[in-house]
C-alpha cells in the first residue's frame, strides 16, 4: 500500500512537517503530488498538500484521506523537488519553501462550479429527466444561467428563499420571483444532490477550483437577445409605449454587433421583465484581468537579423534544446549588444519546438521596454508574474500558465517557480542584480533557484549581463562550470560612449547648494541647446539626505531605526526609508530649541529642482521610489521621456537598467562615490556595475554618447575600470582582494542575525551562538571555514529592534548543514528573533 505525505495548510510550527495518510481506494487514481486534500487531524478536518508518497507508514496507526478539495493538482513532482532543495539549501521550513509554488493569494477558498456538457445542452436533455423534478429544475435553471454557475446560483434561480446563513455567492444574479411549485423544500443540499445525479447521467460536469481573489469584479452579467421569429422593430414600437425601459434594452441590443450588452447598463427590472417574456437571456461572462504592459512604441513584431556574435549564442542554445540537453550559459554582452533580441529568438525557437519558456528580469516594473518587446512579439502567449500586479491579476496569470494558455512567463524572481510544463529555456536578464535575492523567508537566491529549476526540467539556462556577478564569471572560467559566451560589441558596431571623470576635490560646485561642476553645467547647456536628451543619475532619493541644527549639530533620526531622516520637499516631511516613519519638519531644534534648522545632503528631488531653476527651458522628469508609487507610473514616465515630452530624466539606479533611448547623448553621474565605502565586501563591485550600466544608456543610436562622472575618488579602481569599459581589469583586481580576504567566490557565506527590543537580550543570544560554534570546532576570524562576530549590524537598530550578527564562512555544500546543526544546538530564544540568510546579498 502507498501512503500519502501531506503538509498541513496551516501556519503553525507544530504542523511544519509531513504527516502520513492512507489513500482510500476510490481516490487512489486521483490523488497525486500537488493535490489539495482534506485530512483528519485530531478532532478536526484540515486542508493540506500532497508532497509525496511512501510505502512506509511508520509504527503508528494511519488514517484515511477524507477527500480531494480540488480536481486538479496545484504543482507537480519537479516543483516539489525544488521546494525540498530550497528548504535544505536556505534553511527555511517546508511550508515556507512550498509557498513559492502556490497561486498568489493568502487564502485558498474552494469554489464549486457546475457546467452543462454538450449532452446537457441538447434540446432533448430536459426530456430525459422529466420524471425527476428536482433534476429537471436544476438543469433548466443552469441553462437559464448560461450553462455555468455555482450551486448556490442554481438554488437561487430555482427560486428558494433561503440558502445558507450569511451566504454570499461570488456571483450576483438577477433575483427572479419564486415559482410556487418550485419553492417547496428546495435547499442547497437537495440542489447539490440533483446536480450529482445529473453528473452521473453525463448532463453536467461538477468541478472544484480555487476561488479567485475578489479584488475587483470577476464576472459581469450580460443580456442577450433571443433568436425569435418576431419582427423586433414592431416589438420595439409596442414597448416604447407600454414599457420604455424595456424598449431601451431591446434598442441597445439591436444596435450592438453581437446582440449582447452588460446588464449593469440597464434597469434591472426592465431586463428581468424581458427575460420572463422570453425575449432575452441573462448569463455570466468571465472578465479577463489582463495586466498592464506598455505597448512600447517602435517595438518590433518581426524578428531582427542577428549578427555573428548573437548568432553564435543562439546556435548554442538551439543545439541544446534540439538535443534535450541541460546546459548553463553565461552571456557577457556589453550594453547595447543586443542581448534582448537573442532572448526573443531563443524563446521563439522554444515555442516552435513545442516547449515553453521563463524569462526573469530583476524588477519587471522597471523594464517596460523589454516587456513591451516580448508582448509585441508573442501577444497573449505571454503571462506576467510579479508583485506590482494586483492580487487578482497575478492569480489569473498564474492560472493561464498552469492551464497552458500562456507558454511564456516573464516576471521577477518568483516567475522562476511558475507552473509551466515542458520547459525548454530559462532566461535571467541582468543576472548580477541584487533584486534576485529574496529578503523574506524563504531567503533564496533567484539565480541558484533558476539553475535548480533548469536542472530538474532538463532545460537550457541563459544568464545575461553586461557586468556579470564576480561569482558567476569566476565559475564560467573554471572547467565544468558555466559556459561563457561573449557579445563584445554594440549593434552595428556603434561606439561605446566616452567617459570623462571630473575630480570634485579641486572643484567648487557652482551656486549655493548646487550639485554640478562647471563642466557638467556646460555639457547640460550644450545638449539642451541641441535638442538632445540627458539622464542624470544619483542613487539617493528625497530632497535632502539629513536635517541638521546648525547651532548644536543635532540631526533628526528615526526613533525606530536610529538613522537620519530624509527630507522630502513634496509633503514637507522627514521620512525613514527603512521603516517609513515620518514626521513634519520641526520649527525648533528638539535638542537646543534653536531655529537654525538646515537641510543638508543631496537627493534626486533637489537635483530636479536645481535643474529647473538653472535651465528654465528644460522639461524635467524624475524617477525614484517616490514618483512611481502608483501603478503604471514607471511606464508612463519612461514613455513620456521616450516620446520627447521631457528632455532631462533625473533618477536613482532604476534608470540604469536596460533602457534604450536613442535621443540620450549625455549621461551625468553626480556622485559616483555613493555606496563606494559601504560596510559591504561587494561595495566596489556594486559601484562598478551601476556606473557601467548607467553609462550604457548614452549613445545607443546614431549620435555618439558622452558620460560625465563626478567623484571625490577619481583613482579608485572600480571607477577607473568603469570609465574604461574594462570588465576584465576590474574582475582581476577585485578577485585578488576576495581571495586574500576569503570571500566569495572562494567560499560561501551565511549570516545569522539576532534581533530584540532589549539590546542585552540580542547580545546574550548572539554570544551563546558563538559558544555553540566554538564547541563545534569552528574557529573565529581566520581561515576559509570560520566565523566573524558577534558584532552590531551596520544598521544596528531597525524597526524598533537591536541587531547583532555573526557571519559564517565555509564550503558551499557543507555550510548549510553546519548552520543547521548550530541552530539546533542553540535552540529557541525567548523574545529574540533569529534570522538566517544563506548567500547573503544585503550585508547591512
């Protein structure tokens, strides 16, 4: 006998393991991995997911599964294998790992739906059940409802006055007056029994499916003109005198192209009266909630011709897909080298071969051009999955992929787990981006998850970037690792932009509070006079990065995070960018009661203001987290800039990613040092990457591009390498430092953070963990397998809790097990939150 392993669908630590249940004979052919089932648990019946089967029931009594809650499985064995890998690698609970496989939405409500079969739609169907009144009434009611409805809706259509207490069906139907013959003792259970009998006769199909999140109308009622022999014009003339509201309905239906319209457009009593007379029918129409995706102007529907370098990448992917070979490709292509067109060709090939594709981007809301190109090329074959969509949109797109209606999924890191069958290729664009790291449980890295999904599926994995992550590039140079492919030049051999470094150490920034050197101002003036476009980059949002009292030096700080508050001119508020605490600007200093409150530091809001003041003729657009808070705002800003409605775009690093604006000939980096000396071993790499990426926005068309980089560290190797477009030079120098100090790619990292409202409690638990590590024989400070700390986190207090961290170093395969053992020995800690992050990206 085979037993099912079931993970209970409840957020309780005591339930966070698989429980064993016997599968009754009548369910044996229907229960599979991914099935959503109801199981007995104590005195309750709880929902759960089947995650596997076993022939060993253990030394205890097992109970039978109670039944299936859904007709179709929510995921398959390959995805369960990935969930197990997530749990093992990133030390998360099985429930957290399984969550990434589930459809969007926190609740899983089951919706029963009954549909007429072809046999049930036949005119003679009613005759076959004429001797079964309840079945006849149910069949007739279902037909009147358009052939598909919930049992509750069928009950109401039959005419019962009471169904279930407080029952709110998800469909709102026109109430019809009950028939005296039908109203006797008609209940929901009797209707469901009648529908079950009709299913046995093959007249209806009963299905159980997940109820879609009701964040907006899911269906609408439509009224349809019945095909009759009457002359509608004569009827219309008669109704205009006797029932003008009904005449309005008939006139509108006659004027429509298909004889249908939404019920909401008319008087409901008028529609109800026409339905009783048999002139119209009322049914439900499901509304497709299609996510907003920018139809980018100029996006090509046809495939473009590949150059030799692009063709070499495409042919390697083609050979692997044709041979059903799993391979991992790292495409190192300079900015403007045509990586996106290679992606489009590879996805098109996968579709031609009957396969499917996943395309991951760091933040899909920040790449409307790329999404627009995929949408133009593939249309409704494309499904979008990302957190910026509404819950209902995500739910619908997830189901489109699961049902096979969409054969391409494009989205952020969660798209890697899309329930899409016959996977041929996974493409990860801008693979170096930190956005691929999940910062909440399960804290997986999207690149590693994509590699695991490709291995399990036997698919091609293609990672692309102009500035590959050091770890991936190092692996690509080792035997048996990633396969390195290069796109060394821009399309049509367009030149890379020239980059000039402006040393701010000897520069007097012009004007009070100005941010620009004279060289930057002159270049701005020249470009605006020539009717060309400019992008200005500063990775700090807000107006001023801190607010200070000139009399005593007091700086406004967040009481929850103990970091300086950022002043935002719009709204006149001082805000914490970590916990969103906000307060108004005080008129007096809270410390000395002085009045010399000054706004110091530089943010994108202030830069945009300064440009407007210095160049009244400029039309400035600003793009940062403050300006894209509304849905679709990012796409609208970029579309306006692409259309030439603005000639200066000021923004944070979100303007550095993947944008192609032919009119941009100047990119200005106002402070290249931002983030250069963060307490993070990747600080230099991040600086090099963002400078290279933002510089790549210039000169992407016929006009040459120029980049001006303002810095107080003109001789730093990351800045110099970015200015020379010298990835290999940066790679060699950075790699030497990583090896010397034992950091990735030479070892793996795991970070354990202890957080508590009482600082002493956090310190105590961190020190106890250090003792555990020492007892396990792990040395401190030195070697490639050691630990560092405990020490205060760079952001010592965050969201009201004090944080102390320990950093562990070790080999990739062994490190998670070492951490797991240490956590087990340490045990739970009262009033202390312990967070484990394997392969951390954010070291703050």
